[in-house]
C-alpha cells in the first residue's frame, strides 16, 4: 500500500494580508496529479485543513475541490482535525463521507477505531488522533490525572495499541497525530499549543506502530524513520523562505514500513527578502526578477522614507511586509521617562520623539502643526 503523507493545508490563511486561495488551490491540485503519477492508494491529512474553526465559503470551496480531485484520481483519504480546525464541523457527516472514500477521524471516542483498508498483504489499520486540547481531553479520555499533551497522547496511544493487539497478526498500522514532538523544528507560522509552558511530547509516546504521520510543524522533517512531519504545502512566514515544501510517499510492505520518499511540491509564488535604501530597492535592475514574489523589505535609509510601502508596491505588486532599520541604527541608550523629559518643554519632547521615531527632526511645516496641536491641548486643559 502506498500512502501520501501531508498536513497543515491551512486553507483560508492570508500572508501578511495577501489572499492565498489561488496558491493553495494550485499546490493542492498537484497532490491529485501526484496520486495518479505514483499510484497512491491513500492520502493522509494530519490536521489543520482549514486556518480557522469557521472557514469562509471560499475556503470550503477550495477544500472541497482539492478533496474531490484527489478522490477522482483514485486515492482514498484519511483526515484528522488540528488545533486550527473545529473537530465537530470537520467531522460532520463523517459516516456518509466514508461511503465515498473520505474518512474523517474527528472524535476522541473514535480515535481507537481504525480505518481498515486491505492490500495484497492483508489489512492496514489507520488511526486518526484529533488534536487533543489537554484540559478537556483528559476528562473525555477518563484520565483526569493526565497532565499536558504528553498525558493525553499517552492515553490515546495506549488505546490504539490495545485495539491493534486484538487484530490479526501482521496487521500493519499508521497513526495520524497533530502535536509538537520533541526534536521538531518550529517556524514563525505555527500557533502555539503550549499548556502551562509545556507543549512538546517525546517521540516514544508513539512507539508500537509502523508509521506516524505528524502534523503541526510547518517544515518537513524526519524525527525517526517511522516518525515524520510533512510540513505545510505552502510557506506561511518569511522564516520558511529557504524551506523546500514537500510531502512523504510512504510504502507499506508485508513486514511493515518499507521505502519512504520525499517529493518536493511546486511553488506557486516564491518568497524573498530584500535589504537596502529605498532608492536602490526601487531602481536596482538586479531585482527585476522578483516582481512576482512575495517580498519582505528592510529599508535602511537614515531618515524614515515617507510612503515607502506604496512606492515599493508600484514596482513590486506582491510586497507584503516592510521594516525600517536605519543603517548604523540608534545608539541604543535607553533613558527612563523622568530623565528623558527633565528640563525640557513640550515642544522639545515632541521634537525629540519624532526624531527618535524616524531619524529626522520635524520640518518647518510639521513644527507649526506641533505647536498648534500643543496649543490646542493646553487650551483644553484650561477649560
């Protein structure tokens, strides 16, 4: 049996305010092409199908289209909710969806009830652990003494191993889980699942099964041969600029886990980060090839440029982020408030504030506005 391990689609997510639905639809459509090219039997989606608990109608359309294409390509699907999803909403009509080849494992009660799929070597049991919020999950699992993510996932895996032990010898097993496993490398785009300061769980929690398809961390990574993150299919922060987004092609043979291959995904829109003075960024011909990239700029002018983002977007339509870091910076000397204002007039304090914020003193016209504003404020206080 050949599996395709993916996760963290985050359909509906924006990138610094930019809509990503077209890019998401493109890369998810590639999964259907991969199903055909690699004769994939089952596609696994380990949580965070959507980016929010109540997705928009457009996000639902993109998800439905992607799932429909994968199913038409010939693969069955097994999905679990992540911490961004609403488990009840995602799992609605699960019994009806299963009849069409979409298996939704969204309930705590059903986490030890596998999807059983046959191949020439017997059955493969695929278990889906929905994202377990520790506090409600420990009561739902009947282990009120359990603590944190490790406690509830330990109980979930105990139930799975107990179910697996009662199945015919040679039954191969796969677990889908959405968690932060120790040794994984996070990015800036995951939402924290820390509870009491502890969000990580040891990989040993998942011992006893042939393959664990992890979701939550957005970078593809291997913690052990049988324990892997596929990562997100798109970059959702500039910290992921150098990542090569991918999925895992997992083969199960008669004796369990066989070959695991990484397949890199196409990039609908690349990311890049540029640094320099505004005039150079707007004129340097070396940047001509970046006009279709999502771009983050660090502007280094000594004086903060006026309307810099608008000017950048005139040349780079997909400029989505800008920082101002003047070359040489400030001296970094921090003054307490009392020291900063001692012996200084309101005008002097305001002038100093503007200079600190943008690297230049107010112009004559700005000075007149400051005086008028301070004068109006003084009259209000007198009233």
